[in-house]
């Protein structure tokens, strides 16, 4: 319908002309909004069902609205729904399609008691929650892969590092379980973000609610939300759910980037502790011998992109006044881009972990290098000879200094025993060998959560138990959404079938 003053827009009644071409290009968001077509149609169907149940629209109008919304859905799923840029966004495209099919009389009733303000943020929450579920599922896959490897390598030794220097011998399972433990907290953050994202703003209208007798709780149930955003003004203006989600994704990507960094460093010839499978590596255009661990390198780069999208969203929202502002149009592209990066990174990192070769012989060779067992030698003197730790620290430090000057190591057991004896702590070469051997060092650790293989197995068992419970929760969340979608579809079908 053309506004009396000359605008073709659905909102154009008081305008004398349509948007300038440059302004249209500047303001339209059809491509970004296309992520939410399925959600927009679902939301519109639920809204229409609610309007009828509350006696706001007639059954005949409801049937026409639902018939053409279903047609729009079918065309979308077949890739045939044309999005017209001049209609500004997906929401106006769907409504325009409806009005053209059902006619302005029936089609024009759908937007009763609804504004684009609450419609847009509802679609945003619905699409984001689906991304969060996909990401949580992908994260569970990666955690499972890490824990499977940790269980397999609970006793294999490797060097542990601080400051990128050899520190103490640890087990391979301990190293892998540490990454899995960090990712478990990422799941907790994502689960919290999902909970606060899955609250329904629909029914808030423009900002103040509506004078129609609507049932917001009904639309929330039909759309699979866990509750409603109660205050109408808060419902249309709040985007903290998106900030929280991107913050959780940024933390996750930071953990993934640290894993990726180790895949790059540990696969280098200088370390030689792992090899990335050919399916996750690339070659050089000029050096035929090269095998580059590009999966890890690209994961680090994607992390920067996700961090940037969080900062973009924070900056976008930091000074907006109450109510809806057109700035919100730009809140979705950073969210979609960040989610896309995380989904892709999880898939690649999981594949890389499942196919990489851990070179345990090389790891064991390096486990005791660079005097990594020195701390345990000091602990032995404290434990067995009741020498104050600071005295032991000084003694073993001077031992290491002497060995460095001679070009010797802790593996030179006879020389170690000789120097220790000269400095007042008589010890045999056999005792030295027993103390500093890396597998003995890791077994000597007694504290809860240590690198001792028994503690590693206990840690892995707990992490696997937690993972199993969290997978069940993710599946329950997904099933809850599917049940709501099925219930909406059932009600739509009843209306269209004349029941």
C-alpha cells in the first residue's frame, strides 16, 4: 500500500518520498538479516496463533496469514524466497510477501501488537541460541577427543614448560587433560550465555508494551524460550545477551588459540613432539620439503577476528540511550561472524586432534632434558633427609651450575653423586638415577590434581563424567527447541486443515 504522501514503505504513511538510493544502501540490512529468515517466520506464526487465541484477530485472517507464512517457509527452504533489497530487511520482506499473498486486509493484521523492535531482537535471540547450541556440541566433540587421548597417554612422559623453558616432567595425559579442563569452563560460560539468551522479548512492542490483551507467555512457549524478558523497555533495548555470548566465545577462542599455538610449536623440528596429519597441513609453493601446520596458525588468526567482533559490539552499544536505536541494526553481523569463526575452528581443531601423531618417544627423551628433574632432587632431600627446602634449593642450584660449566647433565649420575657428596649430601649414582628419571618424577607427585598417572586418570574420569552430563543438557536444550517448533507446526497445521 502506498502512503498518502508518496512513500512505498510499510512505515511510509507520513513521508513524502522514498529513501534516497544512497540512504537505502546505507540503511538496508537484508543480507545480514537473512541469517534469521527461519526464525522470523516461526516467530510470526507463533505471534499470529497468539493473536487469535487472545481474540485479537479472526480465524479466517489467521488461516490466510499462516497459509502464506508456510508458503514463505517452503520457498525459503527450497532456496526460492526472493529478498528484495528495497524492503530494507528480512522482516519487511516476509511481511511484504505475506501481504501480497494474503491481501492487505488479512496480511496487514499480523503486525498487530508487535513492533519491529521486539520482532528483530526476538529473531536475534532465536538465531543466536541455535548457534550457541551448535558451538556447545562442537566443543563437546573436541573435549571428548582430548580426553580420549589423555586416557591413552596417562603414563607417557613429556616436558612441562614455564616461560617456554623446560620446567618439570609431566605426563602427556596431564597436558591434554589440562586443555580439556579449560574447555569445560568454556562450556559453563556458554551454557550461562545460552540461558540468558533464551528469554523471550516478543510482546514488548516498540518499547512500552501494548494495549491489546496479548499472552506473552504463550508466544514464549511456542518459540521454545525458557522465560520472558519481563520489562518491555529492557526487552527491546538490551543486547547484553549478545555481549555475554561473544565474551564467552572470545574466551573459548583464546583457549583454542593456545592449543593451536602448541600444535605449531610442538610440531616444529626443534621440538618434534607431534606431527599434524596431512589433511590439516599445507605445503610451500617454492620449498618442496615443507609441511606447514596451517590449521593451528589459522585458528590463532580466527581468534583475533572473534576478539575484534566482541570489541565492535561493545563499542557499538556503549553509549546508546534508552529504547530502540537504529545502531542495533549493526549488532548482528559481528555476532554471526564470530559464531561462524568458532564453529569452523572447533571442527578443524577436533579433526586435527583426532588425527595428529603424538611422538611419545621424542616426548620422553625431552622430559628430563634441561635439568627438568632438579626440583624433585631438592624435594628428595627435604623429604628423606629433613633439610630445609631453601637449603636444598641452593644446593641443587649450585649442582646445576657446576654441571652446566662441565657440559654435563643430571643423566651423568656418577658425576651428580660425586658433586652432591662433596657438598655434604652423600648419595649414590643409583639413587640419583632413581630420583631424576622422568617417569619416577611424575609418579613421585602425591598432591591432588598432580601429574601422577593415578591423579591424571582420576581427573580424566571426572572430566568425562562432567562431559557426559553436559552433553545430556545440550541435547535436552536442543530437544526443547525442537518440541516447541513441532508444537507450533502442529497448531499451524490444525488451522490450515480446518480443525
